[in-house]
C-alpha cells in the first residue's frame, strides 16, 4: 500500500460539466479519492502524503486511443516506413537501396495507393528494383499489399485462389496476378511465408512503441484485434515489467466465422494480465473505399465497392447477435453507407433491453446519409471514428482516390463527426495506427482543423464536420469510456474513478490546435503511478 498522492497543477479539467474548476487530484492506490480547489485539498494532506506539483501544467483524464493495432501492427509495420515516401520513382529507389542492403525479404508499409496512378497498385513495378528478392509492401490502409513476382512464386500464388470472404488476388491484363492483394486472406497467402520475428524482438519493439505512445499523452487504448501471438508478446512484457499503456483487446471475428470460432472469441472475454484484458468482439463487414472493397448503396466510380466482406449478411447478423445476446460489446468495421446500415439493422434486430446490456459500436463510418446519422442516435449505437484518415489521406479538391471513387455527393458526407455528435451520438476518436500516426495531440488538432495540423497551406476537408476542442478531447476521454462501457470507472476525474491522467504543458480547452500539437506531455499517470516523460 503506497502513501496517498496529490497531483497538483494550474488547472485540472475533470470533464464533469457541473464540477467547479480544480487544481489537484488526490489518489489512493489505483483510484481517485478527491479533486477540487485549494480549500478541499487540506483534507487529503497528511504526513505520509506525496505531492507531485506540475506547476503551470494542465491535467486531463488519461487519453485513450479508441482504435489501434499495436501488437498486430508490429507485423503490419515491419521493414521500410513508406508513409509519405513520395512518387513511385522514389519508392523504387528505396526498394533498390533495401535490396542492396541484402535483406532476405524486402518489406515495407504505409504505401499510398495513389502513387501507382491509373493502372492501380502492382507488385511487378518493383521487380527490377528488388533484383530478384521477394518483396511485400503493405499499402497504408492495412487492407491490401503488393507482392513482387519472386514473392508470389515463393508463396505459390497463381491467381487461381478462391476465398471465403471478399479477398482477391488482382489479375493483370495478361491474366497473371499483378501482385496486388486485396484484404486479409489474400495478403496472408504471401505474408505467412515471411520469416517470423522472434517473440523477444517483438516484445522489445512493443515496449518501445507503447512508450512512444505514452509520450504523446496516451494512457490506454482499445485494440481492435487480438491477433495470433498477441498473448505471448504481452505476457512476456508483463513478466519483465509493466506495459507502458493499458490495452483492451477485442478479438477479430473473421468473415463467415463458424459457431466454434464465435465460442472461442466469447471464451476469451475478461482474460488478461495486469494492464491488459480481452473485452468485446471485433467484426469487419466491409473493406475500404481505396481498394474498392467497401460496401456502398451504389457502386463507386469504377463500378466497385458493391459487396460485403461477409458473403452472407444474414450470417453476419446472426454472428453479431451471438455476442449482443450475451452482453458482449461489439465493434464492427463499416466504412461504406450500405455497410453501416447493415450493422445498424443487425443491432436493431435485438430487443432494446438486450442491446442495452453492452455498448455496440461502428468503426470508421466514412460516408453516411442523414437517416443513418439519425439511426445511430435512435438505437444508442456509438461511433469510433478516425477523422485523421480524412485529413491525412484525402484532399479538399477531391483529387485523391477515395474522393474520386465516391464522387462529390458521397465524399461530401465524409467522416460526419459533428453531425453525429449533434445528434447525441458518442464519438470516440482514434488513430487506427499503423494506418495513421498515433500522436493523440495531432489527432485532436486534425479533428478540429480538418487538415493536417502541420500543413496550414492545405484546405480543410468537409470543414463543417470539425469538432471543437472540448468535443475532440471528449473523444479521447469521456466518449472513449462510453464506447467501451467504462463510463463509471474511466474518462473523467472523479472520486472512485481509475487514477489515469495526462499532464500537458498546454490547456487544450484554452489553446489553439497548433499549440496543443506542439505541447509537451509532462507525464502520464496510470493506476496512480506516475510516468514522467520530461
Ligand atoms: Zn483498424
């Protein structure tokens, strides 16, 4: 039992609407016991009390990223970081350098599909640069990759493969695969031949990654998978020390899952360690607009995005109900308007009392019409959104792949954070790392500006959907707690709640988005334990 702790700072934002301004948080063990101003503070001070004075700083509830893939992401982010790698020629040069370095496989991630031009993604265009070595580059949406000819040969991929879900090995004009692999089952044909990274190395990289996340103010995160090997890695980390942030894993239920697979995901619920646990089930009803694998009411400009990843939407509904009926929280990746509607209909099929037992959320929600916004509110369904995909991967002039495929009408309905909030829907924010960078300060700033915070030269995308700073902060705190069903223990600074805090060098409710993005994170507090970052 440690001595009581008082965290003091110039401002403490409890995010309780009716709470008076505060300047200290009192902590006993892993939970908050008091918060308030100078008059209240004396009651918590004794000879044993430790005091951490953060001077002019601002304390907010611990920031939570509501959608990311930190462990699976170690796999997704192996090799060259090709985020912003530039035009195709520049990517080819990087590949050639990597080949000269002698790596047995040329791996990369974060590649922008727009670099390939009208021909679309292909692995063959890297064959010369790769000099005969197998190449596997993941595109930035994490839903697709390009493999070079040598990699396809090593994996025995011929283009004749068939999939139980909407995955595809894209054929070229000559009938041979181009190396463009769409969706997880297609990518896995090649990915499983890449030599695995030893678990010791993965554990080391995970700690580095989570430490970097904590330095941006994150205290916890909702992990939208419990990918193979995750348990081994997190258990190894916890056998040596603490995870730098708390992780809540929702296992992925694959399209077309059998009853056995549903039972397995249900059996994992509440398993965990000190700073991680399994909670919820993650579904994917469609892919992405960029790949033409989203599920839209009307096909996109190339005639694609017309089908769900679950070949049988009725089977999806039944699988989702399996969890809803058991009171297990669900989260479904749904990007296209038809996909989102399908999820809402599946949730609506459960009696109101049954669906109220746990929060049910839709992830991404990239383009939806007005009646869908209203349906979220009516059903009490919550949204997990990444407006940072809009700011980092689309352009206001509509010249990018996402906007061109959707056309102006549907692109104008992109990432409707503001409309959902104003309809009364909880909107939790996240980065979807490794799809987009995880810095919580930058995601909040982008969400308010609707453009990359470091690019004042760019016009905002769908600027009427911008959140204000308070709403964006709520997306990382109170609303993040709501979408996980944790609103009685997390997301606010209130007696009885978890002692999870973020200490910032700027006041997010008084500074500009640019100032927040540049503000130092002095410390994060997790379960009452201070991690200083400066
Ligand atoms: Zn994701």
